[in-house]
C-alpha cells in the first residue's frame, strides 16, 4: 500500500487509477505521477487522500473493507470516515462546477 510506504498520491481520480483483473487478484497502476508527497500519513489524511477515487457508495464499501484489513481498524470506522470525506469532496466538486458554469455564462456576455 502506498500509504504504508509514506507515499501520498495527490491526483487520485478514476482516470488516474487503472485497475486490471489478473487471475484471482487485481493489478493497480497510477498515471500522472507528477503530484506526490513523501511523508507519514495519519488515518484522516489517508481517508481524505482516497476520497477522490469514486463517488459510488458500493465502491467505497469495498475500499473501506480492504483498507480496514490493512490498517487494522474496524471496517465501520473506515467506511464512515471515508464516506464522510468522499461526500464532502463531491459536494465541493459540484459547487465548483456550478460556479464555473455561472462564471462562463457571464464571461460570454
């Protein structure tokens, strides 16, 4: 896990995280590697870092389940924190999108 190696990938998004099924497991690849920090990450920072991966609750359930095993935390705690940061990120993303649309409209006129 990147976080265990003190790697914080700053550009987590569905387009920058590639997943390929291989046998019984999966291979993960990251693209656009120019934005990374190298430091120790606490639990909250780790959850914030993963919050951009997907807005889909069913995917967050899977991510939380696997992460709980690695981080040795209760699955419910991991899910709750990750879902909180995911919904917060999505709300901010949508507000920003609406604002950009409004600004673009006024720029045209």
